[in-house]
């Protein structure tokens, strides 16, 4: 009997204990949930976001944007763009971004962060959520939308797996005075008054370097005489970072030609644009070879120079077709034969008589390591940082040509700054079709994309090797262009490619 009472008391004790533990657990869970929600809400306020993020002018640019300063009087909070809605991965994204931001605050020098680069589309897509856009903008075809807006949103609905709202509306949340989301009809019209107007092009009577003058403008540029010779096109099998399309290496003979000392600058390209701009042209009409009535690019969509500046910086975002048309126009106004270089001419000029991965002495494996740059002297004019504009010294954008020293033949930025169009169609097996000893090859007879060479401001040393090949990506580079049909003159999503010109040597100079 006593044993039964004992077990009954023990059971009652634990039953009461479990009951109180359950009550305590529920209260604790409730308090933790309440506290957690308070913490989440507190750390989701605009004021908290501004206190943590060191992005300069982030609050000011937000207050100037259409997400704050608008006719409705409704403004959008930080988390409404930079986190997905609750129930759609909100907490997971908040934890991920919170840990990332905390780590950056603890381990990085905030003053050295390139905020302009981080704010670009390719980076902004990781911090701006499509679900947040759709939460507010449920109707993509309001009655107030323009015809061009209807076309653009229709294109978006047909390519939702490839596009984000910020492809076109990148600056709606943070205002930028250089951002233009419209047809830029004033592009290229604000130019400094000329100091001298050239009336005649350069007259050349021998194969030497010369300065070309564009008649009717104040624009001049230098051309370098490239001697003829032979070289090995492509890279050897043991070159670090070599790709399959860089071989098999073949011996190539090249006739002499002139090449632009630097990539075509905005000054040069805008001379063409101003003289030939048109309201609209079809692909068929622009493919004519008649040179007595060249019409050029239509107004661009947005800011082709990205707000980085024009002048002597390399011209960018034009299409391969536009670059070819520029060469036709330049030939017409100067009386010479300008064109894009062939891939073989480009590599021959870039090597400038050298045979290594670069035109300077460097090991691609060594210079891809960031600690390498810490040991370079600012006075070392033979180092990659003095000869090339690339991801370690570009500040994430194009630079003026005077910022680097030339290669042995006097050409600047053959590697880096911007990649450059060649005239050849691209094929991964181009060199396999060449015989050793072939003269002046021009690539395949047909194709869908064109060769680009040289790497750009956003590439690392492995992609700046002279033999490294790349090609245009026309469809991918026109994703953001909202026009229907899309422009044949401007790439909306390519800001790292430009071009330089070559001039053919007259037969009587041979």
C-alpha cells in the first residue's frame, strides 16, 4: 500500500513538473518569438539600415529617387527592395545578408570599397529581389504606360527567366544623375568648343607613323606603322590558363599596316555620331557598301559612357555593326582605307615581336595572385600595373590611355582597358583550318558572332594573355534594350568592349 502511494506521489510530482515545464516552455517560446520579432522589426527599419551601411550618400540618393520622392506620397523602405517579402525566404535572406554585412564591417576597410562598382547591375541583382518589385507593381500594363513601355514590359513577360526588373529600372531606388532610362536624344551633343577645325585629312607619302585629322572637326588621332613579318598565332600547349580555341598555333605572315595607337576614343566616335546620326534605319539599308550617304547610329538607350566620362576614354557599348560603319565613314571622310583589324593582325601587333603570354616579362600564374601587386613599386614601368588597365587598377571602369605605357611598337592598351572587336567571325577551331605559312588570314567565311581580343578593365591577368580569345554575345548583350526591334547600333549590356582601327597601306607603298 505504501509503495502505491509512493509511486502515485512520484507520478503527480513529475506530472506537475511537466505541466509547469510545458507552461514555462510555452511562455519562453512566446517571449522569444516576441523578442525575435522585435529584433527583426528593429533591424529592418530604414534608420537601422542607414546606421549599419557605410555606402556614401545612400540615404540621400534614396530620398531623391522615385521610390521616395513621387506624386503618391508613398515611399518604399529599404527591406522592401533588399529582402524578399515575408513567407518567401525573408528570414533566410535577412540572416544571410546580415552575416555578410557584419563580416564586411569587421574585416574590410570600408573606405576602400568601390561602391559605384558594387551598385552596377551584375552586382545589384544579388541584393535586390524580384519578389519585392512584384509585390508592389502587380500590374505591368497600366493605362498610363507608354507604347514603348508596353513593348518593354511585354518583352519582359516573355523572358522572365532571363531578366530582372532592375535590368531597366536600376536607379529607381537610388537616384543617379548620370542614369538615363529613355532614348538619349541629346547624347553626344554637349561637346566643348573646338580650338581648331581641321579642313583636310592627313597626307601620307611614306610608311611612317602619322597623325590623322578628321575634316570638319577638331579631332585628331595617332596611327602607328606596323612592319610586316611572321609570327606564331596562338599559344603553346603548356601556356598557363590556355584554352582549346587558342590552338593549334600556326606560323602566319602579315603584311605591313597602320594601327591606331589607342582604342577609338569618345572624341573620335562622337565625331562620327554627330555627322551621321539618324532616327532609325533597317539592317538591310545599313548593309549597303555605298559610301556617299552613310547614316549612322540611332540615339542610344541610356548613357553609353556609363557616366564614366567621354573625351579620351575608349568609346564603348556600340555594336560590331556600328564599329564597322564607323570605319566606312572614316574611310570616306579621309580618303584612306580604314577597317577593323583581323584577328591575326591584332595578335601580331599586340605581341610586337615578343613570344610570351604578354608583351612584357611575366608569369601568368604568379601575377594572378593578389599579393603579387603589393610588392610592385609605383616607379616600375615594366610591371603589369604600369602597362595594363585591368581588374586590379581600373577602379571598375575604363581609363584614359595616358595612364599606361605602350608596348614595344608604341601601341597602348592592346591588353586591358576595353576588349576590341576584330573583323573575323569567331569559331573555336579557326586555327585548325590554317596552313603553316599562310598569309593574312581573315578567319571563317561565315558565323554568328565576331572575335574580340585583348581583355578589359574587369578581367584578371589570365584573360589578358595575348593569345586569349573571346567573342561577341549579341543576344545576351541586348537583354536590357527595351526597344522593339532592338537596336543594331548599341549593346545595352556590354560596357567592356570597344575597338581600334587599322589603315591599309596603298599598293604604291608596297
